């Protein structure tokens, strides 16, 4: 079962000729606390 709201993501992938196997997860680690505010701004930017 897929999470609610995933239909749009799946439709976008299909439109590009891709599928769920094309998705990746990226994890970042901050090396210094001083980067926390800049990192947060980037993540929440839309």
C-alpha cells in the first residue's frame, strides 16, 4: 500500500517515463552547528 498523496508523484514519474525504482533518498549530515540555519532555510524553501 502506498501513502496517501503518492498518486501525483507516481503520475509525474510516469509522465517522464520513470517509476518508483527511479527514486532515491538523500541524507545530509552537518559538520558544524553554524550551518544549521542555512541548511534549514534550504530545506524549507519552496
